[in-house]
């Protein structure tokens, strides 16, 4: 555990630990291999719950400090009971969260103090695809738009560079914009 003083904390990021992590991974690239996992259980109708607790990282099995539970459902207009956001809304959240976390880390590493970061993420989807009513309409989002408001102690062009670098390094942005192989295995009883 690294002890820090307030001068090492920027935007809530422990910059000493951030740079130590970068150096450690440079020295042992295999430590960067992670596997994140989520379990999911159907509850009723379109309502289901995911649980996230364990993952593999830095060469061993690990667990979060607590277990996270996320309910997903559809609103009533889409035959659900609105017990949680839809799965595609979680995707928007994941994109916003990844870009924002990256932006905060990059700003901290560059010595930029942020005073405000706000984003709005909107995804346009045509349900004719999901509902099987039009085979020419894709099932997922047709487009996603992210709008950021960023304020800090740097000129506007430097703040824009933070967003661009966060986009370039975002795992979720990469997953959404590049084709990721997905394997589905089925066990039946």
C-alpha cells in the first residue's frame, strides 16, 4: 500500500500509485492480463440480475471489496416491469463511465486539475430489428452520441485533448467500435 499526501492526489487520483502501476506493468507486461466476469440470473419476464464479484488480475484470482448487483429490465411499454435500466442503457452508462474515468486519470497524469466533467450519452435504436419486424434493421444502436462538458485549469484545447486521449484508451469505446469475438456456449438440462 502506498501512502500519499494531498499533493499526490489530483482529481481524486493517486498519481504516485498511477505512475507506479504504469512502471510495474512496463516491467512485467503479463501483469496486465485481466479477465472480468459477471454472473446473471433470470428473475421473471424481462427482469434479470447480474452479480459481479470475482475477477482475474495481476496473475491471480481476486475479488472486489464488495459484491455488486445490477438489475436489468424493460419498461412497461416494452413488456417489462421497469425493475432496472435496459441492457442497452447499461451500455451507454459503461461508455460514459469508462470515458470519464480515463479522462480523470489522464488529466491527473498531465497535471491538469478538473473542476467539472459532465457527459450525456444518447443512443438511437430502431426496435423493428429486435422485434424481428424488419430484417434490414440492425438489432442494436444505429448511432451513439457522447457530449462532454469539461472544465479545469487548462486551456480549452488541452481539455479537448483529454477527451480525445480518453477515447483513444477507452476499453468500452474499443469494444463498441471494433468487432469483438463473442462465443456463446449453452448447457441444457
